[in-house]
């Protein structure tokens, strides 16, 4: 009788960590999963994407979030004040006038003199 070699069984490989740029199973979250993870509503998550730069990607109509990116985002201090609005100010037709008035009220020039440096 001839013996046949049995084929080695292959286990489904589990995705690797971020060492090679991929993420492990469970590290990519849907909108509902991200909302549950953050313990907020899905509407709140969508608002945080726009207003607070919550990291996420939209694929067609579906949102995906990396759990590690959410954790990193949570560990950072929130953007406050004028810093959050820099991109919006450049297109504001009243921005230059407001800036002139601010400096005028402070009683100093917009650009410091070379001697003051």
C-alpha cells in the first residue's frame, strides 16, 4: 500500500499588530461600535469628528475608526479658543478689520517695531 502525505492544516492567520501597518481584529470600529466605546450617541460621534477632530475615515456611507487612534485622541488635551478656528478665520471677510480693532484697543501696532525685538 502506498502512503499519501497528509496536507498540513493551516490556521487562519490573525491580523498582526500595527508593526506592519495593519491592525488586529476588533481594532477597527464601526460608527455604532465607536459610539459604544466612547459611551455617547452616534450623533455625538459625528459631531466630534467635525468639531473636535475625532479621527475616523469614511468609506462610501460607512465610518470606520481605529481604536488606538481614538485612545490617542482621548489622551490629548482638547483644542480650545482661537486655535480651533484658524482655518475658518482666513476666509472671514471681517477678520482683518477685527484684528486691526483688537490691536487698536490694546494700544500697540500690529507688527512690533524692529527696535522692540
